[in-house]
C-alpha cells in the first residue's frame, strides 16, 4: 500500500477538504444503530480526523490510526482543541498494525472506512485476523466496501460481501448488519458503498481455560511451570515494548526479559531457602556457582532494567542468564504442551551471545539472547486477563511449596510465602525520587507539583499509574506532588484531560530531575520497555508522555481503574 499512502500524503489537503465536505452522519448513516457512545474506538485510516472528531464528541475514547504523515497532521489539528484528550493519534498501517498492537488494548468498535479496497487480496486474511484479535468480546468491526475505480494513481482491488463473510467465519466473527448498496454521498455517479457490521461473540475464555488447566491440573515436580506463566503474565502486562516480532498468529518477545523476570521471581525464594521442587536433595538448574553464586550479594530488585554491570558481575550475570534460559528450555518450555508433547505452547529461539566486559540491561541486551515465541491468543489472554491469572498463580505456587518436605518441616507462615513471591520491594518504591527532590531543594532549586505547578514545601512521590493496580517504579511513573494532592488522587488514574492539562508540568519535572547521561539513559530504557511505541534510542520526553497517555487508556480498560 506504500504507493497509495504516498498519494494520500502528498495530496493531504485536497483529500482532507473532500472528506470534510461531508459529515459523519452523511457518510455513516447506514449503520446508525451501531454508532458507539462512551466506548473505546479504533479508527483505522482516520484521514482528516472527521470521524475521530465526531466519535470523540459522543464521549468515546478514540485511537486514530493514519499512515499518511501530512493527512495525520491535519487530523491532529482538527482534534487538538477541546477533544484532544479523547483522541490519540498513531502512525501505523495495515496489515501489521505494529504500533496499535503495542497498546495492549481491545476495542469495543473498530472502524475501517474506505480502506479495504486498498488492501491486496494476498494481505486480506492477515489484515482481517489482526483486526479480529483487537476486538473486545461483544465488540463491533465496521467495514465499508467501495465499488468503483479510481481516476488517479491510487491502487484498488475488487471487493465483495462474500469474501468478508468467508473471513468472518474463519476468524469467529458474526455478521450483524449488511447495508444495501448506496450512492456516493459526494455525488460521484460511478461510485457506490456498502457497510458491514461484524461482532465478536466469544468471550475469549478458551485460552484462559488453557492457562487455568496448566496452573491447577498439570503435573508438577517443581514450581517451574508456575514461574514461567507468572513471568509471561508480568511481561504482557508491564512491557509492551518487549515484543520484537509478531507474525502468522505468533508473538515473539525478548528472551532476555524472560530470563530477567525469572531470576527476580526466584531470588527472594532462594535467599530465604524455600524449597522449590519435590526432591529436597535436588537443586535448581539455574543456581550455579559461576552465575548465581557470584551474584549472591544482589537483591531481587538489583536485577532491574537500566542497571549497569562491569567486571566480574557482568561475567556472572551473562552466565546466570545462560543457565536460566537452559533451565527454562529443558523444563517448562519442554513440558507445557497441548494434547501431546509434539505440540508445545511455547518455543525458544536462542542466539549465540558474545561475552561482554560490561552490560547495560536495556532492550538491545535483552533481545540479544533471542526470542521467546507464543501464540497471539495466549499473549492476548495474558495481557487481557493477567489481573485475574496472577492471584491464581500465587495461590497455586504457595500450595505447591507447602507440599514440599523442607518447607513443611519449617512451618513457614502464609505471610512469609506471600512476601517472598512479591514482584517488588515496596520499601524501595519511591526512595530514589524522594532523594532527588530533597537534593534539588537543598541546592536551592524550586520543585513544583506536577498536578498543580505550585511550589512544594512538604511533598509526596505519586505513582502516576497506581502501584496497587500496576506495580511499576520506573522514573517516568514517579512524580512529585503535594501531600493533599496525593491523598486526593489515591489509587486512581489521572484522566486524559488532566494529563493534557499537566503535560508541561510533568515534562518540566523530568527535565529538572533527570539531567545526567546516566539518569536519562535509565529513564528512557525503562520507558522503552514499559510503554508502547517508544522509538529505539528515544530521548524525547514528549514522546514518553504521549506513550504514557496511551498506556493509561489500556490500563483503564483492562483493570477498570477509576479516574481522577
């Protein structure tokens, strides 16, 4: 589609004027019964922003996708005033929709208006599957078909209702509405349109049942299977930037990130000598002298994204990653399958990694170990239902440990089990940022609240995305506020309008606090893995803020967090 996209880009003002000459109601009258209100909407091929503007005015939260740069710029201008918090723009294109998938969202309505004819027949099945996977249960996919040729150089292919019906059947969508062919609203006599509304009836629980079976019913001689599932759930929820490949119904994530979270999971358990397998004489495959042993002085929270290691620690860390990946491959990846052993649910594609004298745990380092591959259905299940899967995994992990001889003899308390299975040390939640504020103030600098812009005298450090819903201590997520503001906000997400209003305050704080190369390096590494669509090598605070706002849309949808 690149040639056609270029035409839309080069003639953006002409096309925008053509689109804006007609209202949403005129163009989309044929499916009025299904017009969304107060929903999460994806507008693919958003063009001049006409439809996005109207949808936002109905109270919808809109993600507007437009690949043609100048057309997207005009659309952003149209929605940039009062409706700006309700419309987020993305540069993305079919059939891949890579940036859209990084948002970890499922949409109540997806609108594909005047686009399908540009998609080549060889790409249509993939395009349809991608869109179907972005629908929420009960969600509607609205697709308009254009009949008639173009008089310019835009490329178009024949369309038909039969083709859409066949694809809908293949990917589990149900046809709810088919309009009659209607004349072109712009008066072009050789053009006609037809609209289909398709629905996803399935609640997506198939993969959820599969995960529950592994957690509850699968035979286990150790906690390894539970550890892998918890690791994947954590990555799916917290690190959309970890996806390095997505094709043919498969998702690939950075293999090093799987190792990192596995190590973090087991560190507290091993340090507290909690038995992790049925044989008390058997050790853990990744706990070896040259790797784990030489890092015994580190805590679980020292294995963090953005940390830097040199010398013996760097050598030991690389060995620990290698040992960990070998254990994961030989254990849960081999023994978690569906139906029979020849049908594994997970796959590892390992790379040979040259030893380094120093290591920065960033996206490149984590991806250098290779790729961990799972089905798109399972990945979607982890990111959509992670908040429900995680407590089940913890509960089952404790039940397994309670069976093991050495743990039973020690009569370990339930509280101790829970403490050693936590992801983060909550005592360290805000310490670094609190020290930064105190240091700035002691040097005579004025630190202001990100929520009001007022100077701070007594202060709190606020998790912008509440820690209780999404345990994240990245620098971008920790913001200075007054104690009264923090108490008032509590465990709520700032609304999109509040984020828009406070955007300059937040970026001013980031610029004031994180000035050194090392600080900025950590800030942007953390943001790149935790937030969607951060470009490689990003050093732009505005880009991080935009990604932060997109992430909040997803968290609100998945976890149903109240807004402030």
